[in-house]
């Protein structure tokens, strides 16, 4: 059987007569217990522990600083809030550079 896709004639590959592939050792025994060196199961790295502690700290920080929102809202109402385009542009560039460094696009 053949199927033509975009002008290509695609046919299934014929099975080759090769020796069977040996299975690698399982990491668990038949009863589900881990086997091998340090059979204690899952090992958590120091980095993972650090990330977990940071996650707990961040969970307690409010998502929105209500005091800052109220302060800016009042300044807008009174006509005292001034947009500073240069400062906004600088902060956006810093953010972009930080993200680029973090993703490995920039050194």
C-alpha cells in the first residue's frame, strides 16, 4: 500500500530481520519498590528545596499593592499624575534585557 502526499510516494518500511533489542533494567521491582543504588525513591535537589521555599514566600505576598493603587488613583483624580515616557521606555528595555539574559539569548 502506498499513499501520495504532496507528490511523494510514502510506503511503509519493510520489517528488517534483526536481533531482538535487549530491555534495559527496570528501576522498580515487580512489587513496585525502587531497586538499585540509593533505593530510597525520589531525591529532591537543593535547588528544588530552595524553589519550594521561595514559592511559599511568594504565596504570602499580595498580588496588588492596594495602597499604591489608591495613591496613584488619587493623583490621577487631582490631575497630579504625570506620565514619564522616558522612564517607561527605560524600564521596558531593562525588563526585555533581563528576560533575554534569563532565556539565554543574551549574555
